[in-house]
């Protein structure tokens, strides 16, 4: 997930993530946020249960739940690129022993500031300006050549 916002404006953005269960047992899911994006992100609900699914190889529909992810970006935040993940960790609801914890993550990049400044390092911006000046100088000299 990649989100770009302008600096200096208070911004609230919401996205929905669908979480489903293909496991033939019911599961409990816990959502957490990691990385520098954690200061801007809230997840609702943070914990929820999903009923048993049809099995991994089945073509039957899987039970699912939408999780609302809200980005709250204050006006004062510095221009930068923030990264992290929204992690969904599965835990069994009833019976059995969990041999390994299953965790799936949605990588998130949040860019604050204009796209050009977030994408191009400063030296590339300087090179582009120099190329434009060189092209204009060449055109002027070519047109007024004696």
C-alpha cells in the first residue's frame, strides 16, 4: 500500500483490508502496526475471530472480515517517507496446538510532501535544472548564429 499526501494539511485517509480464513478451524486474528508509520495508523478492529474456513484447496467461499485502517497525518509532520507493515497474526480459537504462528503483513509506504521531492534526490533536481539551462542556451545560440 502506498499513500502520498501534501505536507501542511491535516489529512485523514481510510482503507479497508479484507482478511479471510481458509483454515478448517476457527481462528483469532490480532492486528499490529510496525515501523515509522505506526504513529499515524489505527486499525479497527485490532482483534477479531473468523469462523472455520473450507480448507486451503477448496473453491468454496472463505469467511472474511474487513479491517478499517485509518491514517491520521497531522499538519505539522515533517516531509519524509515513512515505512512499516500492518501485521495480522493468527491464533487458534479452540483445541489443537499451534505448531507455528502464522503472520501476514501488508507493507505500507507513506510519503509526505510533493511526489517529485519524495521520488527524486536533490542532485537529480539540480541536474534537471542544469540540463534545461543548457538546452535553452543551445537553442538561443543556434538561432542567433552569425
